[in-house]
């Protein structure tokens, strides 16, 4: 009896450990932009400081609550680390609560010694993630034309990059490479947008491009300068008192979207700093969640009928 109880406990632990599905982005030996170094993840205080094998973690709503859309969630961390819980899994669970399937991205950081070209590593992983997500639409019950991206801080920079660049950096040709990587909608929370002074988040810029990046490279990765008429509809949230990433980043991106005729919405709250999240957003900032939900319906991402 005691032996059976131990086996049952082990089975339960194993079941809970495997409850959340993790999908690798690249087959072994086929990851682009890699030197082939043997590395392991570096994790501390719920933050990832090194990612050896990028992946997406799947978070699903109940079958009854599934409204047929999906979101790639890209956590921030200044391109030096990934705040996987606060701006990753917690956001994913909120998206589940409003009927969406969520996939949290664990991407290679630019400071990885394995990268041949630092600045395209995160974008390669994000583009590949979008392709994989669309390939899974039938399995998880969402439409391939209702796949968006949600990015926070530097994750907002990476998310906006998905929407503005047309060049495919994924390189690998396989069964999922035929799927498009551009999102159908974007939601940006306190995003890093410009990498030029005086409004850049210098840490994100230096981590992504290096300390001696020239003007051409800075402009290339300042996403407000790369907006086109094909950039998807975008919802942006920010706070006036954000001292880490000035809210003018969001204004620049919103202005560029409107100049190109893209449907965009911008909400800048009085307070919230660079800490807008699910649980500790002060004052009117707490309304970003119902606004997000209402916007999805308004944009016909889902329809309760």
C-alpha cells in the first residue's frame, strides 16, 4: 500500500509538471544564427538571463470559453533578461480568461555567446514562433487570421518588430515555414520603440545593438521608422510617469501608424510608471484590461454573438 501511494504521488507530480506544454522553436542542430555552442538556461528570481533553446509555452482556455483567437506573449527585460512570470505567464493566463489561447515566448537574448549576429536573434525566434502558432490553429481551435502579439517593455519592441518588418529572418525551410509571421493585431504595454536619444531606453539599445551602434543601425531598429500601411492594427498602453521608457515612445509609434493609415488606439494613463501589470496598476491604469478585452471585440477579433 505504501509503495502504491508513493507511485501515485510520483504520477501526480509528473502530471502537474507536464501540464503546460512547451514547444521548441527549432529542431536540434537547425537553429539559425547559432555557433553551435553547448549551453544551458540561466534562471534567477523568476528571470531568464540566458536562453539556450528558445520555445513557446502553451496556455489554453477551456473548450467552452475558447473564442477562437490566439496571442503570442513576449515578456520584457531590457534585452538583458526575460521577466517570464510578470510579463509572460501571468499575461497568458489573463488572455485565457477572456477566451484566447496564449503562447509565451522564451527567446534568445542578444548577449548570448552563441549568436553570430546579436540583433536578429530575438526577431528570428519571434518570427518562428508566429509560424508555429499558426500551424497549430486547428489543434487549439483558433483562426489563422486571428493571431496577435502582446509585448511588454523591450518585449513591446520585439512585438512591434514583428509588425513592421517584411523580411523573413527564420531561414529554416520545413513544414511550418510557409506560414506568415506578421501578427494580425498588436498590443503593446509600455513599449520600447525608438532606440535614438533622448527618448531611448539605453539599456535595451545597448543590449540589442551593442554600445557603439551607429545611426543607421539605430534607425533600422527604431520601429516607428519602419511602420508601413501593412502594419497590423495596434493597441498601446502607457503611463505618463514612466521614467524607464518615456511614454513618447508610444506616441511616436502611434503617430507613425496613423500617418500610414493603420487603425491604432493609444491610452496613456497619469500613473503607473513602468510597472503596469495585472495586480498593482494604480488609479485609472487598472482599466487597461477591460479596454484590451473591449478592443479585441471592437476589432472583431472575436464576437460573442
